[in-house]
């Protein structure tokens, strides 16, 4: 048995069943070992940012850790942006990064780099395996680390000779340590604060997509508190039958109004809200200066037991239909194409339990009102703000949920960061419908420039915001990656294309001119 073979067997014995990969020479022995174990599903992504984004989406929908296979420091660097998003989403991801053989590192080979430095910058746990005999135990600890604290980024760096040299053992990852809980005193103080009129309980994590949301609604209804969620979260439930939870806005000006006057803000499963950026003349945080901030339970703590402890203090009230989003499915939209109408048609045609991956950027605000009225579905958002998240995250979600439709709402500029994910969708036959909003530019940058107080732009700024001259041809790009595609410019065309995509399996792309 080689070190690489002990690694694969340890991953399988520890319950890791999927590997998203973009390997190189230093990982060839790992590739050979994977070839001997077809029970490990290996999925090739043509760019490392697709690898990390897919592993993130997979965890968000399953709660299970997938492995990534990345090539030395430059390959890991290419994966960094979506590992940042995964970290902000608190997704558990296990990175296997190859490195040069340890005796080769004293030479300045072209691909030599700071593997530890680049890994530690985004990982919660990093280790360089010193020998083939320690690969199994290190891999088991890496799996445990990725599962700890509700999900972490763990990176195991394997010098090439640790993969090809002899090993003799297989290990199994131990259970992740129990999650920390608030003290009884902290629970009592938070419950007292929530009894004040206008107090807010802000929740995240499984409270937004599991039965914990019912518990949160019952206890806040019992004490009269408002129930709220952050704007950017890893996953939340929306549409008919979803528990009513106020969602924060993107703009800090809007959030200042939402939180104004609250006597207390109790955080459970989330951190203190902050503006996406700093803006001249505006505060960094939207909570009222007179609001008492109680950081009761972080995402790394036991959210379920915390909510139950609050319910034990505050009591619970039975829920009524008014506590859930009512059935109000929009009709199919007609007439001239607008983003609001596209949202109505998506809500009218998508099946229940669709997974929506939202990187529509500026289009998303226009789509959301209608999507809230659609059938119940899960939404994955860009938690870390690093664009290029949508397409690979949809790959991971589709691998995780093969029986559910996945719809990715994607801007044309952000989609270009990781468009190679279309090829993976085609190769794996993933049931993903991609809707590209082609406004021919980075509209969000235009809005952010205005928010900074700059309202007139010249040639240089304009050319940094536009993606024209030449125009992107998403139909050609999709077909070149093996995905059926169509371009639409009116609601008749969009309705026909989206209806067809919902009625068939496999990847589709719809380019919406807007």
C-alpha cells in the first residue's frame, strides 16, 4: 500500500464520498489510487475556483464534507476566492494539496511556492504530512477538522514522495468535538432582553432551512420579538409554506431603518451585521447605537440547543397560517421583458423544492419579490462576496441533490469568472438551468461608485465597468462547453426557454438580454 492508497481508503472509511479535482503531476499517485476505488465519485473541474465552489455548494446542501484535489500553491491560489466564500458560509471542505517531493523543495523549481502560507490564509486547519506512514492519521484528523465547529476549511499538504512511498495503515476520522453552548446565565440574560418590545432575534445556519426555524418563530412569537436573518447566508428556505423571517437588506441605509429603535439585538448563529463596505458619512454597522447587542451563539456553537434553551425560558406559542408565507404563486408574465417579470415567470414555472443559487448581483433585487411568492425552495447566496461563486456552487448543489432542479441566477460579468463549470455540468449530466442576465457590464460597480459619491464617469471608468467591445456571446460560450443554450429578449422567448428547461433533465443556459 502506498501513502496515496492509504489516503483514499481513509477518506472512504471516514465517510468522504466525493472528490472535486483539478490535479497536476504531484498528485498523480493520488489519481492512480482514486482509480482503484470507483465508490469515490471523482468530478473534474477545469479551473480550481470551480473545484472549491463545487465543494462549498455540496456541503451547503448535504452537510457532508467533500474533498478537493489541488495542485501546489498556484492551484490552491486559484481556488482561494471560492474557499473564502465557503469559509464565510461555514462549509466543511477538505483540501488535498499536492507539493513537490520533500527532497526536491531545496531547488527553485518553477511551481515551488508557499503552500503553507497560501493554505493558512483561508484554512482553519493546515498540516504538511511528513511521511507516507503518517498520511492515514493526518487525513483522518483533516476530515475531523473539516467537520468541527459546524464546518471548517481543512487543508492537508502532501509532498509527492509521501504519496508514492510505502504505507501500512488506514485510519477513520473521529467524531467532531461537541459544539460549545452558552451558559445558563447567558441564556437568561438574552431571554430577558428579548421580552422588551421591539427586540430582535437574528438567526442563521440551520434555523433558516430546517425545523429549527419553526422553533425560532414559536419562541419569538411567545415573547413578541422580531425574527430576522442576515442578507447573505449559506442557505435559506423561501416561498410558499416557508416560516416568515425578516431578511436584512443589502444597503446599509436600508438596514439602519430596519434596526432603528430596537432595544436589543440577540445574535444566534450569526455575527454582528456590518456594511458590505465602508461608505463616506455612514457607520460600519447598522445596529442602533442605543441597541444592546448580545452575541449569544456564534455559528461555531450549538445553535439547536441554544434555541431550545431560549424556548425553555420564554415559552412557545402555536403557529398559525399567518406565520408562514401564503400560497400566492405568480402568473406567467407577458409583455416587454423586465427583471421583475422574469422573476414572476421563474416563480410560475419552477417546480417545488428547486435549489436556487443566486449570483444575479443587481438583477437579484428585482427578481426576489416574485420568487418569494413561488413554490417552496432553497436559496444559496454569495456569503463572502467573492464573485464567480454561482456556477460552481450550482455544480456542487446538483451533485448533492440529483433529484432536485437547480437554477443558477447569474450576472454576465460574474459568470465569466468560472464559466468552465458549464463543462462540468455537461460532462456529469447535471440538472442545472443557468439564467445569465446580460446587461453587458459590472452594474454593481456603477452603483458602488455612485454610493461613494462619484456620479460622473469618464472613458477609463466606463471601460472598467463595461464588458462590451466585443460583446460576450453566452450562447456560443455555453455550446462550446457542451451545454444547450438560447438567447432571449422578450417574455415570450424567456417563458418558452425556461418552460422547456424545467420540463427536461440536464444542463441548459438561457441568456437574457437586459
